[in-house]
C-alpha cells in the first residue's frame, strides 16, 4: 500500500473522529482525505511543492 493511500485513510479517519454526521462531515472527511493524499504523495517524492509556486512560463522549459 502506498504512502498516498495510507495518508488518505489517515485523513479520513481523522475526519470521522473530529466530526461525525451530516453534510458538513462529508465535506470535512473529503477535504482531510485530499490533504492526506497529497501529503502522502509528497512523502513518496511524486509531488514537488515548488511546481505550485513557479510561474507558468518557467514550467515549460
């Protein structure tokens, strides 16, 4: 199991533990799951945070 999947599961578990019930809980779990997924991808080395902060014209080179 990849670190991204483990991070996503951890984020979803934290969402369930932090707030349970209703549409708000659905949004919270989805957001924390996405955060966990991206943290896992970053820890695996598949995601470079610098890519988000470079101007578009520098990415094409």
